[in-house]
C-alpha cells in the first residue's frame, strides 16, 4: 500500500475529501520528521514509537574491490511497534 492508497481509504472511511486527507497526512508526516530531527520521540500508544538511534562508526568492505572503508557514525530513524499493533499483526 502506498501513500495515495492510504489517503483514498481514509477519505472513504471518514467522508472527507482526498485533498483534505492528503493535507492532514502530509502535516502528520512533517511533524514526525521535525520531531525526529530535533531528537524527540513520537509515541502513539498501542501503535508504536518513532525515534532516532545512533549507529556507531565502523569498518566496512567495498564488495566490488574488497577494499576496507570507514563508515562514519550516523543518526538513523527507527520504529518500534507497540503491543496492540503486534497483536493485530499476529
């Protein structure tokens, strides 16, 4: 399922227009992105938590040449599913 399919389903269930739903979905995604950029956690109780995690610097290997390369430290987004979501997916 992609973003447009989600928008269509929400519009159908809510009775709102697709344009209104798209505005809301975009705003939610922007707010989650801004919170993660600021180092905050975003938690939807029962659904899950969006957070950032620090990935340590490490040594890797170029698969084409076999050359050793240094991979720098990075901050990455992560999602941890909540209990209700885990139960629903079982």
